C-alpha cells in the first residue's frame, strides 16, 4: 500500500531543493524562493496524472474533505450520506462543517449500498459520499444515477484508492469533487497532506481561498489580498509538497508492484473453498492496495483471526469489524456524540440518532471480512510463504468449524 516503503534519493532531492532556499511556505516570497514552487508543481502534476481540471492541496485528507464540503456550500441543516465502514475522517469532516453524518449500510463492494443510500435520502440531504475503501471502488454508475435523479452532490473520498479507476476515469475525479490523502500510509505520501480534485473553476477558487484564511490570492502581495469569505488554514507546506512531487512520479512503479503482489496472494487464497472476495465493480480499476476476502460466517472469521494471531501472521491483516478506527461497531465517541466543544443540540441529537441505528446488513458483511494490506517490499518467495501460512490456518479452521447447511 504505502509509498513510504520505497523512500529514495528522489524524495531527498525534492526536499533538499526547498531546504536550499529555506522558503517553506507555498505562497509569497517570490524573490527568495528562486523559482521553486513545489505545491503548485504538485497540483499541476496531480491534474495531469489523474485527469482533472483543478487540484487544491491541503494539509491532510481530512482537511480536503472539509474544504470540498465547505466549497460546495454544505453546512448547517444539511445531511451528508456516508458509509458505516470508513475511516473516522469521513464523519469528522462532515461534523466540522456543521452537517449531519448520515451513516448507511455497505454492500459487498465494502462501501455504500445504492439501495441503502436511496432509503436514507431526505429533503435535507445535500451530498452522497462514497468512500473507495481499501483500494477498490463504489458502484459508481448506481450512485451517479441517484445523485442526478435527486439533485445531490457526489463527493468521492478516494483517500485509500490513489491510482484506482472506474471505467477509465480515476477515482476521485468522477464526482463533483473528490479527495486523496497523502498521509504517511497512503499509496503516495507527502508525510501529511491531501488534495481536492474538481473540474469546476468557481469551486476551485473557493477551495483555494478556504484553505488559506479566505485570501483571494489576487493582491500584489499577501497583505493586499482581499477576503471574499471566511476561510481557515488548511495549507500544505513546501516540504510536504516536495515529498509528494517525488512520489507522484513513482506512483506507476508503486501500482505495478502492488498489482503484481496482490494478484499472487489473491490467487493463493482463491484456491480455498469457502473464501470469497469483495465485489469490485470495475476489476481492472482496482488499485490493489489490499486484498479483501470473506469467510462463510462470523464465527469462522473470528477463529481465523485468533489462529492467525497465534501463528504470528496477523500483522497486515485487518479485521475491521473489531477495529476501533474503521467501523461503526466501535465508534462509541460518535454514538455518544462526545465532543470537546458543544455541538448545537439539534446536531448532537441527530448525530446520536444516526450513529445508533442498526447496521445488521453491514455487520453481516464486515464480521466476515478480512483485508490484507499489500506491501511493496514483498519478494515472490515471501508472498508464497505468507499465502501458504494463511491458507493453512484458514483450512484448519474450516475443518474444525464446518459450515452448517
Ligand atoms: C486516510 C484517510 C482519510 C484522511 O486522511 P488524513 O490525511 O489522514 O487526514 C480520509 N478518508 C479515508 C478513507 C482515509 O483512509
């Protein structure tokens, strides 16, 4: 999955360019920066590599989601539909603009079930946020149709699926806006960082100002800029952008290795009767950062996890169902709407109502799902050894716990 595994001279060179001038900020200082504009360059490279008209870098993927929603005008009184299986950033960002996160069930794509989305739409719904989890994608045709029909924004969280595509288009560039995260464990990293991608010029101007205290960036210098609206500071630094600039050139190299390693491991798991895989709406577009697989029952899955732990092969395998970060079952802070600063009482009660719904359909999927992170450093030998150990554990458990007919 992560680009940090292949740290190289290229990253060091890009960072060093910035260290030489000492201009660590992305705006201003036109003279002393000696023509070095890493953030601008990275934005251009993102547009070119992933196929969008505009890109706005941010300080994180979470900030990118917040920025996109603010720029789309999503806020007080609005509802945003997102999946019950996602990284906590999804609901954090929705709450940060004052909107209600409406969590809905996933299907075997491991993200939004289009049927569940339809049922959750109310007159307050403003946007649908599919989260392309673990390298692969949502059923985009169905979601696009729903958003068109109901006049809703489609905001793609592609933070975990950099380089993935759907019917030839890059994930994150299909909806009204889309985001990547460049945090340390993502397919390409800036150490910390993110981006909003879009094709609408006016939307981009809003993102640009919002991430830099509302500056319009039209003044002769920063002091002369106007502030057409209130913004915040979600800027990326030149040091972070420099890392990303080296990584984006290597992203094809990362994806090639990732796909190869994914294929080898998946083939081994596919030999086991009883193992099945997530539904991938466009298989050629899978970025392959994880292989996500299912076992027949929750009991079997839980026993396999236990056995993998005992055998020392659990690291890198994620049983999200019992993970504190990615699935509704463990988000007590959201269920109790525990915040440091007071939420508006209406928002608080709606957050609690949404988070305490039942998610039996998602439970039935997530309790049987394990995702194995694909490393870029594995040798073929290591994959074979890893796969054999996993297969052995799975077969042992399946023998001990036969599936009742
Ligand atoms: C990593 C991630 C984010 C947020 O990214 P940060 O850069 O860590 O803030 C958002 N959504 C998903 C699905 C992620 O995996």
